[in-house]
């Protein structure tokens, strides 16, 4: 069965600093990979997705993620974090017939 | 505006009192799904529906029921709620041509005392 691991429960980053959120997946076939963001009191919003092709994927709000098959990873990055990026971030893998399996989430805190 | 609407947003209830959380989408999506979100556990799928009158269990279906009598609505029913069902619930839908193009509702925070 597929699984997603987000090793960091909380991460604190200074505003303007770079960000990398880690995600490792386990899936037997070629994975479909996703990053979602959840702002307080809101539903989930899709940041970016990887299906195939270029392993560096650009998303909304200045985020990008890189698929590394050899490391089973799909880490999310942003070069300069803004206070409005404070939220919870979920990595997910798509498997089977449109089933999404989510990681446990990483809470991003942005310090001034 | 294309959206998934859940009601209520917040609900406090007592153990054993039946309740229904409604979910409605205006995008004519065939596929709909319910998730629960718990701290440290992420989102886990409760039930999903691939079309009208077609529903199936997700990873954590115990204690829940669903129905799909119309394409737009997918209510989540708790026949006898228990405190371990205190959680944040999300409904989602997607179009048939985009297997992972989900639109999520804003969530329902349920507390069972």
C-alpha cells in the first residue's frame, strides 16, 4: 500500500528566508504527487502536482517541488517565505483510482 | 463560483445523538469523497462515491454512513456519534476527466461530548 511521510511536524522559518519541506513516499508504481496548503479555518488548496515529465514542478504562490525517484522524495521549496505562507502543508500521493493518501502534515510558522 | 459547500461549519453535539453533515457541489462532478483530519494523522478517507447510488468505504468508515441520491449532494451521517469522532471533516469532489483535480470544502469542525 502507498504511504507518505512528512518527517517534520513543525518548522519555523524567518520571513524572507528560504524554505524546504520534506516529503517521502512509498508506492510501487510511478506516483502521482501533490502538495496542498491549508490556511487556518480553510479547506485544502492545491499548490502543485507531478504526474510525469520534468521533475522540477512549478506551482502557485512561488512554490516549486522536485521529484527525485532515487530518493522517493518530493520536497517543496520556496526561495523567500512571506508571513502569509504560515499554514499547514500536506504532501499526498495518488494511487489506484484517484485515491489520495496524505501525509500527516507540516505546520509552517514564519517568524518576523 | 465553482465550490463545495459543507454545513454546518461548526457543530457540538452529545454522544448518541444522530447528526448529518451536508455536502453540496455545483460543478456536476460525479466523484465525491469525505475525509476526516486529526492532529498528527493528516487526512484519512471515510467514504467516497463514484456516482449516484454508488458508494464505497475508504480507510476509516466505521461509525459513518453516506448516501448519494443526487449527483450534487453527498451527506455524511453519524447514526450514534461518539467522542472519538470529534474531528475536522472535509468533503471533496472532482471531475471525471481529472482523476486528482479535487475541490475541497471549507470543513466542518465536529465536537462530540
